[in-house]
C-alpha cells in the first residue's frame, strides 16, 4: 500500500466552480502535512500547510483529519490559473518529504 | 526568501556518458539536500539524502555507484548520473529544509533525456 494515496484525476471543472481533493495516508506517525502545487515540467511549490484546526488562505481551505488519516483541499471560485497538479505531502520528521502522485486539475473557460 | 539554484534545467546526452547536476543554496546553508526523481505522471520519489561532509544515504533500489552524490560544502550538492541509459531519463530535483520555513525549498529541476 502506498504511503500517500490520491485520486489522479483529471478533474475537469468550469471556471468559478468549487472543487475538493482528498488524500489518505497510512503512516500514523506523520507529523506535518502540506499541499504543493506542481505545474507541468516545473518544481513543486508550497501551496499551504495543513493543520487539524483547518486553515484557509483566500480561495483555498485545507483540513486534516488525524483520526481518519486523510487531508483535504477545497478550492473555491476556480480560476484558469488554478490548473495544475496538486500534491499531497507529508513529513514524518525522520527524513525527506513523502509525496502523493498528485491530482490533476483542469479548469476550463 | 531561501532559494535553491539547480543547473542545468535540461540536458540531452548520449547513452554511456555521465551527467552532473548541481544544486546550490543561496542565502542559506544546506547541511542536508534531498534528491528526488520523478517519472511522467508519477510522484516524486526520494533517491538519496546528501549530508555535508559525509556519505550520502541512498534509498532502497537506488544504485549508489550509478548516482554519485557529493556534498562538499554547505552550499553545494551535486548528483552525477554515471553511464547514463535511456531508462535514466527523468526529472531530477533537489530540495532542502530551511530553518523557520514551512515545508521545503526546491530547485527548479533538471530534465534529463538520454538518447
């Protein structure tokens, strides 16, 4: 079983739509969680950290559920520029980050 | 903010040749650099962890004699793909943890194509 599982998508949504991604993880020792965004042929860039209390940054909301071992990302009012692959990432504190394979989002005009 | 400069951005080489990829930390010291590889439509997979002044730690299944890592200073880590073959064609990317910053800082990646 993969340490981090994500639906690969693609999610094709119209501009203005609200879209949600989920990610499940198997390592209960994971300490920190992040959502990264990766554009085609580019390096991943940190979108936001994820906390149990939930956190919001503009149109983006992230949530962590430790009991069920999943994290989520909600994007409201989707823009064309949101089209990218969204990576679910965790840090167990022992070594490098562990990445999910990503969920591809395509926002259409 | 903290930046990791990675070069080259892309390289095409012939089978059997070696390719060196450099990652430099700008404005901060990276005692540890992580090297990842990403095949198309797959996740980033950790290859090895380089530590300044000591031997790198390789992940299971990664050949240390093929992927040579050198971390001779606090600002420079290099990955050399030796005797490259077409199956080594991939996106290679380095990353460092920056104190006081959430997450990690990534280099811009190197797209290697072996023909």
